[in-house]
């Protein structure tokens, strides 16, 4: 486990360096925002394009991968929601946010560098396939459930199914991650070779993606703190770091995913909660403390949980 920890620690050390650069005032927090935009809109889509264009799928089906991962998400999300509303007595809006915080892994900014480092190219292929649908689907489901919960609590009007479907389609078409995967699939299907100079440039941008993602996340974390709801935040953090990987691992074995794809799915499910939980809380004006506390606790604890899962998986 010592050797595994030495491979995991640098990933979280880059997050800490990004946090420290902003926290000490050496860099402005706006740099982290701009760097995050570059990572999400340029570096990671290029990484996904480059990975998929050169991938060997070996006849594997993406539907089993999606089923395995989202089965774990469904179990964990439902558990977080039920514990928040029944054990802690919170309203349905906090229940939705507890579910989101428990099941929304930071697959882009931490999952990609982690899987790339620990599993390699086969793992990146699996994660790229997941990311093509993960962010749009999770954000739409979280938003719809929160709208319904808000309507229940405040008597507001919910949107119709047509408006929801339009949002889903718009999110998919304009999502840079989806565009990167789709372009990579087209190049892969055609068998079009990438010219040498362009291949070099793609490789250089791809190499930037992991470190830039981790440092930009650290810079963004300066706005999140352990600010309240500690009991519930501790529960959602435990669900995120342990229940989600366990259920994803079980589903991967039931659906007989390859060892590399199983490692990729379990490792990315074991990373800290994504900032998207806070974005949903901010949009609806409820649960900021819960989301911020869960993000902070899981990020601090993530180095230990990720090391444990990497050791269990033999990554």
C-alpha cells in the first residue's frame, strides 16, 4: 500500500499547491476560474478526442459500462436522500442535495488524472465513454429533482417534460466533453490518421490536462469550507467515498466489465465530490453549507480513500 500511496499523493499534492497559491495571495482566484475554463473547454476535450481516436475498444459495449456506473450512482443517491429526510429530518430539497453530494464524483478534474496515472490508456477510454453522458445527465437529473422538491416545499411551478428534453439536448450538443468524444469516435470509425505535427500538438495539450485540472480545482476550493451540517456532511462524505465505489465495483463484476474498465470506474467513483453539488445548491438557494462541507471533507479525506481503493483493486 505504501507504493500505491506514493502514486496517489502527488495527485492531491497538486490540488493543495493550487489551493495554497490562491490562499496565500500569490495568485488571484480569478486565475483558477480561467484555468478551469481552459481545462473543461479545451484540455480535457482534446484529451478525450486523442484517447478515443487512438483507442482499441476490443468490441466492448458502452451500455454495460454506463449501467454499471449509474447503478452505483442510483443506489448511493437514493441512500443519501433517504438518510437526510428520515434520519436527519430535513426537507426534500436537502434530501436531493444530499443525494447529489453523495453520488456526484469529480470525474473530470480528479478522476481523469487519477485513472490516467493508475490505469493507463484503457482506463482513459472507459472514463471518456462515461464522461460523454455523465455531466449532462447528472446535472439535468439533479436540477429536475430539485425543481420538483422546491415546488413541493414552496408551491412553485415545475417545468414540463418538453422543456426538460430541450435542456438535455442542448446540454449534450454544446458540452465540450461530448464534442471531444464524438469527434474522436468519428476519426476512429473512419480510420483517418492524424498528421504528425498535429499529433504532437494534441499530445502536448493532452499532457497539460491532468496537472492543470488538479491545480485549477485546488484554486477553486478556496471558496469552500466546512461551514455547517457536519453530521449530515459526514454521512454524505462516507457515502461518496465508500458506498459509491462499493456499489460500482459490485455492478462492474455483475456485468462482467474488463479488469481495466472496472478499475477505471471504481477509482473514478472513489474521488471527492464535484463542485457541481455546490452549483446546484447555489442555483436554488438552499444547502450551501452541506454541499461546501461535503466537498471539503471528501477532498481532505480523498487521498486516504483513493489509496485504499487503488490497493483493493491492485491498481
